[in-house]
C-alpha cells in the first residue's frame, strides 16, 4: 500500500514538473541524418527519447523472458527423458533378474545415455549380452561403461573378469585380474577372484604365493585357507615327485633334490601336519629313498605320535632294519596296547627275519583290534610257516570282514 502511494506521489511530482516546464520554451532539438533533418520541440524530443528507452527496456525484458521460457521447455524435455530412462532401467533390471536376457539388454542399453548412473546400465547390459552369448557386445558394452563414468576402471575390470571366468576364458580372466591387482594390490575381491582363477588353472605355484596375502587380508576363513594351502602344497609335492620320476627314467641315480627342496619351502604348520608328512613320506618311499623316509618318520613319531604314520613306518625299510625295530620297540613301552604299533612291529620283525616275534606281534594286534591288515599279515606268515589250516582260517575271517558277511550257522566239516 505504501509502495503504491509512493508511486502515485512520484507520478504527480513528475506531472507537475512537466506542466510547469511546458510553460517555458527551452528551445528545440535538431537531428540531421544524411539528407534528412528532424526538428522538434525540446519537450516533444524528451518524450520521444523516454518512449524509445522504455521500448528498449521492454524489449530486453521480453527477450529475457523468452530465453527463460526456452530453458524451461528444454528442462521439461530433459526431465521427461530422464523419467523414461529410469522407467526403462527398472524394466531392464527386472528382466535381468527374471532371466529375460534380450529384453534386459535392449532396455538397459537404450536407457543408458539418459540414465542417472549409466555405468550400472552398461554393466548390467554386458551381463545380459554375456548370457545371450554375444561376447563382442560384452566387450563393447564394457568399453562404454568405462567411458561413461570416470574412475570406473576397477568396477568394469572386476565385471569383465567375472564374465571371463563364467565363460571359461581363464587366461583372459587371469590377465585382467593381474592388471587390476597392479592397480589395487590389496583389493579383497580381486584377490579372491585370482584365487579362483589359479585353482581352475591348477597353477599351484602362483596360488601358494598368493595364500599369504589372502591370509593377511582375511579374504577367506582360516579353516578354508588351511585346506587350500594343503591342497596347493600337496599338488606341488606331487608334481615335484613326477619330475623326479621322469629324471629317474633317464638316470636311476638322479638326486631327489627338487622334492626335498620343496619340502623345505613348506610353511611350518604344514611340515607338522600329519597328512602332509604322510604324503611326503610316501612320495619319498615311492621314489626309492626309504632310508630318508625312515629317518623322517622316526623323528616325527618321537615328538608327535600318529597311528597313520607308524603304520607307514612299519612298511618301509631303513638303512638298518635292526635299529628300526629297536626304535619301534621303545615306543611300545609307552603304548603297549596300540594295535597299529604292534602291527608295525610285526612287519619290522619280518624284515629282521624274526618269524616267531612277528607272529606274536600280529596275534597281539589282532586281540586288540581285528584289522584286515593284521589278519592278512598273520595269514601270510602262517602259510609260509607251514600252518596252512590257520592261514586259511584267517583268510576266511579276513574275507568275511571285508565283505561284511553276517554271522550265520554253517555245517560242520
């Protein structure tokens, strides 16, 4: 209200000033343009000047409003495109979840250019293209994903590696993951994918090198890591033994250094692991170095008892069988009722040609536990000692045990 009164007051003042001014002749205005001459009263000229200025101001205002309205139209059109892109993206993701790969690929790709997150569209479309079997389109969509979003190299690379692994393109996946690891050496998921790739490639050496980093970054549970480490080193030992076998075919006296050197490289906990020790001992024995096997097992059994390893100890021949038997008999003092140790002692007695002692050990072992091995050993020994009736009886017992025969009445001989 006050503003309106001020405007009216200002207009009245101007009107009063003009009416007073018109009473005085302030001269005239002359404007010459080429051959044209324009003359007018001062007040008329002033009025024309004010009118021109007002026209210019109004024109500028109109132009400004037109530009604003054009921007509003463009903004409205842009928002419409974004809404359609969001709708198509949603439809594409739903199709992807439903397994409708062609529709998912079409929707996601068409919406990518106007989507809020084109990276997601292209990555999801790449997955759909992979499921369609179009590997060229996969590579193209991944390239667009990388170009659409700065700093997306890791996300695109991981997706690429996953699709390569899913497509059994193991060498390509390995190259991708090695590149990603150079960029981010400690990335947990990259390390996990590398582990899977090495496993599928059966690259046990590289897997063994990766395992400490997996443990340091807590990528896998400790139990799974331990089993993975056993698997890797077991296969490395097997391959080293195979190399030694091939060399032995050319030179029977060749050293087993590749295998023994690898044993020295094993992590400490594996060199104390019963299964790993057993695997290594069997490989040494199979390659003909039973003396070194006996030394290893005697040392291990002296510190850490194992029924499985003592069974193996009874099967091998050391440099001095008599000392081997004495060592095992020392263990018997602490384990008088150990059936596996008694079985091993029976075998070691046979190796020393102590037939009666061997028989006693086998019989005592059978009293404690009727194992198939003890039955077979006693049966074989009885046959060679001329007691065929006992041998046959033991053999029949062993067969019945092996085949799980039930106890049934039988005719008397």
